[in-house]
C-alpha cells in the first residue's frame, strides 16, 4: 500500500502557494514533507505572484491542471472572483486561502479559521462549547477565527479592538446561534479578561521584532484560563509567557499554521494529514 516515491516523474501532481512576498513561506517544506510521509506523488512550490499577475496565474492553474493552491497575502480577497465556486465558510469569512481544482472546476475554501479551532482543541481547550471567549483585534484574521469559533457554540464571544467601530461591524456581520456575540473597545479588556475562559490575540502586538510588547498583561487573565496567540514568531510571545507564569495554559500560533495546511492536504488528497511530521518539519526550519 505504502509506495516509496523516487521523486518527480511524469505522473507528479502539482501544488503551490501564492503570495507577495512569498520567499519566507514554510508551506512548501511542510506540504512536501506531508506528501512524502503519505506516499503522495505531488510537488508543492512557492510562486511569487504580484497583484497584476493573479489572473494569469489562475489561468495557468487551469491550463496546467495544478491540483491545489494555498493563497496568502495579498490575494485572499481578490482571488475569489476568479474561481468557479466559493465554499460557504469562505464566503462568510470573505476570504479564500485554499483552492481545490476538481477536474477544471476551481473551488475556494478557507481553512484558517477551522485550522485555528482544530489547533486550539488539540493543544489547549478540548471543548469550546459553553466557554466565554475574548478575541482581541477585528481584522481579517479575527474574522476567520470568530466565524469558526461560533460553530463550536461557546457561551459568549466578545471582540475587542483599538478601533471599536471595526469590532462592532465584525460582530454585527456574523450570525451567532446560541452564542452571545458582542463588541467592546480595548478599554474594557481588564474586566473582560478577568471573566474569560479563553483570551485570543489576533493583532500583531508582540510579533518579532516587538517581542517585549503584549496586547494585555498576562495577570489580567484568570489562572486556569487559556491564553492563545496567533503569532508564531516568536513561538511563545510575551503575552503567553506572562499568562503562563500566572497559571494559564499557553497556546501559540504555530498550530494554526500547521492545521490550516492539514485541512488543505485533506481536501486535496482525501487522506488524513500527517500532522506530527508537518510540525516537526516546520519547527526544524524555524530553528
Ligand atoms: P490581520 O489580517 O492580521 O487581522 P488587519 O486586518 O490589518 O490584519 O488587522 C489588524 C488588527 O490588529 C486590527 O484589529 C488592529 O486594530 P485597528 O482595527 O484598531 O487598526 C489591530 N492592531 C494592530 N496593531 C495594533 C496595536 N499596536 N495596538 C492594538 N491593536 C492593534
């Protein structure tokens, strides 16, 4: 069953990631490891695609029969109008990060939010149902995550943002069945964090090189709460280190990257993703 592959041959199926910039991406090493691990005859490359070349690239996907594409900044919104079908979740989030080429029909998915939630459940909070969640930040990343968290039926999600209007717009634009979904300014963070089971940073505050910054002091959280950060450079931000010292569980952003790729791999190949091997490969590349 398990076929050892010699390398690229005339049956190799092509995949890739597009973005601008793209040379920093760890997706090629992660996905090629996943193909090797599962004996899939695939090859995954990074393509530097500027805005003006996006249409040409998608025509190339159709012409060459590229099976799968990951889409990153700045193309997640623009690419949608070039596809044949947009999956419901990606439509609700308003962004596509994964394309599946089904015999010439290009279908857009979003695996960022569900990847984040799978990582959170695997690594820090096995159940999200009934939990009280604070999400700091109201940008594109926040939108995908809040959409995916809502599927898990938490008791409450409060989105806070430096610009409160953006948090209000985000909360108002999402359907929440059975979850109390609200918005607040960052001024109320101390009170909100003290009452939360899970606090999630979706802003860039604390990202390299600003490693001494934190979106909230870790001691504002309840001991035993989960502190979660989408940032994975550094792997453990100041926010996570401070919260952990205060008795919280720390959940870093690397898992979201791994699992967004795991879902893409599963959509493309129909096989379960070799998550541990993918993580090992990315961690080695980050050293
Ligand atoms: P992304 O796609 O990564 O979410 P984005 O859409 O630009 O990026 O959103 C960035 C988020 O981080 C926003 O919520 C932003 O707050 P504003 O809407 O007020 O701009 C937040 N953010 C960025 N830098 C911040 C800082 N120094 N302090 C607080 N919030 C910050």
